[in-house]
C-alpha cells in the first residue's frame, strides 16, 4: 500500500522493539527462552512487526532472531543492522526463514553524530544510504531505513537522505527521536514536511521511533501519527535505552480510548496488555512503577473516599477505560486513611460482614485510627478489627 493511501487510512501498524531497543536497557538482558516467550506473546496479541534483535551483536542474538523468524505466525520479523555490509548480511540471514522478514538498517544523520561518531561528510552519508538500502533490497523486499538522531538533523539534509533511501527501495522510513529531544509540535512538522516534500514519499510508510528522555515519547509518537506516520515503534512497559521508548500499551490505549480526538486504530488485542507487561517485567527483572499508565499496580486502584464513593456509584466517574479492556481483573478500592464509609462498608461486605449501625460506626473509627498508624491496611487487619468489635458486643 502506498504512503498516500496509508496516510488516508486510520490503520496504525505497531512495531514492537522490546526485544531490541528494550533489551538495550542496562540490566534488561533476556535469555533465549524468555525472548521466545515474549515474541510469542507479541505475535498473539496482534503486533504487526516484531524487531527481534540485532543479529550481528552476538551469536545469541542471531540465534534468537532466527528462531523467532521461524516460529512467528503473523508478525513481520525484523532484524537490525548498522550501515555496514556484514551487519546487513547477518540480519538478512537471520530473518530469511520468516514468513515475512524485514531488514532494518540505520545510519546517523545529525551534524553531531557525523562529526564525532561517524567522522563522515553529508555526501558520504548519502552514498552510504543508497548502498546499504540497495544491499538490503537485494536480500529481501521489506526494508526499513532509519536516520539516527533524525530530530537533530537539518531538514534539507534529512529530506535528501529520506529521498535516497526511498529511491534505493526502502519501504518504511523511520524518523527516530533518538535522544528524546523533540516536542510534539516540532515532531509533527518534521513528519508532515517530509511526507509533503520528499519526492515519491508515497512509496514508503513513515514511522515514529521516540525516546522518552523528556517524558514525551508517547505524545511525540501520536503527533507523528497525526502528521501521517502509520507505523509506531514502541516497547512493552516503555522499556528501552536510557529513559526508554514510547510505551506500546499507552499508544494502543490512547488510540482505543480517544478515537474522538485521535481517529486511528491498531489491530492489537488490548486484553493481553497486563499479561505482556508482567511477563516482560519478569523476564528483564525490571519492576513496573506503581503509577505507570495502563499497567501499573495503581492504574485501576482508588484510595480516596470521594473517588471510592464515585466508583461504587458508577465506575466512569474516575476511570476512562475498564480494567477488563487491558486484561486486569477488576478495579481495586484500597483501604487507607483517605477511604470513606461507603467503601469501608462495601469492603466489609466483600469480606462477609454486615454490621449493625453502632458496630459499624465504632469499627470505622477504629479503622481510621489504624490507617493513620499503618501504611498498608490489609484484609487481615480489617477482619481482626471486626472480630474484635464482634467479641466486644
Ligand atoms: O533510537 C534510535 O535511533 C534507534 C535506531 C537504531 C532506530 O534505536
Ligand atoms: Zn531507539
């Protein structure tokens, strides 16, 4: 499908890079078996493209990408390659057994990377883009090209690189905000300008790849989609280099929940999100912060009396999506010093107690005293309080 028709559709392709960029987080290394488990999960939940690893990085990475390529039932399997012939050959070999494989090759484009990392001129980089995309296309039909540090690259040079990549046969053009430096308005303009001005831009799908150094990875990715990008690169739990990448679960649920403001959709089955988050957190040994959007322990938990009272009357008062829609069993009303009588009564009922008025008031007062002293009030504490109260009647 061409980019013009892509931009005209509301379908957004999800490119998950948990197994590549995510695994590059310091300390997040996964074993071969864990990678296979994560890949199977991503494939089953409807991820369109799984970046399974960086095949030249190690034999282990090559084996993992090859095995995932052989096993994948639905997703395109991508292998990453620097703009180096040996990298591209290795990535091609790793994905060749996939039902649908992709080589994802990248080169730096920003002045700071060219001067200090690559030590190359712009002309040399343009030549490299053409050579590496051509080499990749000789191995496989599906080729993605990324301009590393694109958001700190002058627009005229970036546009020339994108044009060279498309002319050499790249089918996806990825515009990474490698250092998480962009802001939504700027990223929107960048993608829109490239789509509108680069000749033959309709021959490729444009893609976002946003890092979270300023906490704007998801907002930037969605701005890119509004500008016409139709692939979003993201990771489970927002795992990734430094502060991470755009979080897959946030992208998916933002599109699912706010179709009025963001009229685009993915084919992800969101009921897998909570499980995916747990499995990736366990595999990487990376705890998920309690207040993490969508999948954090507190994402569907309420403690304040006002909120708990509202929730008991109608869940939409304080929840914009249902826990079930992301695979979480139920909302939790956490008992603490901010809880009110309504939630306390409801909790006691759940525990099998219905107290008379006086006993209830008395127990509620004692519960508040306890909650002031204790950080967490567990069911066992409440049972002890009620049993004590009943004993004294
Ligand atoms: O952040 C980045 O620029 C990358 C590229 C390899 C796509 O991860
Ligand atoms: Zn990245």
